[in-house]
């Protein structure tokens, strides 16, 4: 037996190496990353849209691009814009939590200590969502709000139509 092998057969890491080759786990992690990116983009767009200054609006009015027109249309109804962003972000965040719980149960066996598993899941998922899905995107968006607004204008317009019954 190799010296480093024992770490994968004891404690929380039991079975993690074989599980990482499971297609469900690989697909789950891929979807998790995509959802986290989506959450980050939507969270950042909230700060970006509501950081627009009057001079930014004037620049957008002089810009005849489709994205600039989308931004102005979205910005013309801030209540609807905010509700769309919040509904979309909460939907994605719920999906992230559910997927993370699924991946956690596939990778780790907390049957002997479910309270520890519950606490670890909450801490890891909360930290990941807050740091990568909220804090970093909002800090970046506050500094580069025009880039983010133009990037997210069309996706937010699509989400506004998609979530229209709820917003």
C-alpha cells in the first residue's frame, strides 16, 4: 500500500476518488459552476444598473446600439428591473443550494454524523454563494458598471420576459 493512499479510505473523504469519475458528479459540478457564474452575473448587474449616473444615461442615449437601447428600456422601469433581477437570482441560488446538497450526499457519507454534515454543507454553500455569487461580482460591478450593464442588457431583457408572470 502506498503511503498517501490511506487518506482516501478514512474520514470524510471515503469514496471521493471513485465518485469523481461518476458522470452525474461531473455533470453536477459543471452545472454548479454555470449556475454560480449566472448568479454572479445577475448579482453584479443589480449593482451595475443601479449605479448608473445621469451622464451614463446620456452616453447610452447617444449610443444607437441594440444593447444601449435595451439598457434604457430596462432602466425606464426600475421596479420591474429589480424584481426581475431578484427573482432570477433567487431562483438560481435555490438551484445552487439544491445541487450542492445533491453533490455533497453523492461525495461524502455523513450518515454517522448528520449534524456535522449539515453544518459543513451550510458553511461551504453559504460561503461559496456569498463570496463568489454576491460579494466579488458586486464589488467588480460597482467599478465597471457600464461594462456589466451592456453585457447583461439582453440577458436581463430575456429574463424579464421569462419571469413576467412572477414580477
